[in-house]
C-alpha cells in the first residue's frame, strides 16, 4: 500500500510541559503553520491542559490527545484518569505505554494492554509506544522485545479496532537524548512491526496501520526518517514544544 494512502501522523508529546495558558499560546501559534498539512497532526498534552487545548484547536486540523489513561471506567484509583472521561470532553487520542511510563511509573506490557483496551472501548485512538533499551539493542534482541510488547498490547484487539491503533516505535536510548535511530534502523524495526501485524491480522490490515518513529526526531532529521517506506510520521517530544520546529516536521511528513 502506498504510504500516503495510509496517511502519516505527526503527534507531539508535550510530556509534563506547559501550563493551560502556555497551551493556548502554543496552539494558536502552531495552528496556522500546520493548517495545510497533508498528514494527521496531534498534540498529546498534560491532563490539566486538555480543555484549553481542545478550545484552542477547535475548528482546525489539530487533534488533541492525552498521555495516559487508566483501564477502569471509575473507582478508587487516586490520581488516575479514565479513558471514558477523556472521551467525554472531546479528546480523540491517547498515548499508552510510553517508555517513561514503563520505566518511571511501573507500567508493564500487561498494564499497557489494559490501558489500550480501555481506550479502544471508550472510542479513543491509541498511540501505542514500543521500543528497546540500549542494552537490549546491544544484545541484538530489539525485534524480539518490540514483538513481545506489541503482541501483548494487541492481544484481544480486533481487526476492526486496529484501525484505531497507531504504533510508535521509540527506541528508549533515542528518547530525549539527541541520539536518533538512523533512518535504516527505524525503517527496519517498523517493517518488522508491520510484519508482525500481518501475521496477526493479515497483510491488508497491516498495510493500513500507521507506524511512527519517535526519539529525538527534529526539524533537521525528520525528512529522512519520514521518507522511509515504513515510517508513517513521528511521535515528537522536545521539538513539539517549538511551533516552527514542529511545523517543519509536519511539512516533512506532508511531503514524505
Ligand atoms: P523526544 O521524545 O522527541 O524528546 O526524544 C519523544 C517521545 O518521548 O515521545
């Protein structure tokens, strides 16, 4: 399948940055710069910024996502936010399984699967993050790690639901470090993930899944990465906090 038919998606992951007022300002600055984008454009913002982001992005091509969700709809889960709550206020996307959630906050392949399940049940689109550590890459088990992460997260996800799943391949060693996977490394793992999806869901379904790359993607290296046949855009951390940089990445994906 032609990757432009799949439609690349550039998603900003703001992490724990920007207040509601700063959210409004950055979205207002970014909106006109990405208005003509030929790719999906999403900002995944902190929970307290969601309302401001939704209001600032209203009527534009900019979609809003959260960075995590809990797997239960409600209950005694202090500090958590459910997928249904996100859906109710108009959020369309949610990141699950980001490596920072896995390494700093105890998320496992199993809890990631539960979060993805809840997000899909609530009608959200999931941005599922997978990726190997430096040690795992050095041991040459990258594909095994990524396959296990993907397979467990997608257990129970139907072919119809797969249309609401984006996979973000993010090598842990490349996140926030300034180290980027080479375009060839990114494409190789993304192709491997697509191969796994073909085993699980058939080639046609696998061909329609957006598989992003993430990890120090920026205005300078985006074009080469998103030009790869199996790299359908990116999940952008640091560079998503600067309107001009983010817009340059969106432009690269629109042309890639
Ligand atoms: P980075 O983060 O672009 O700052 O490396 C990417 C991510 O964590 O999604």
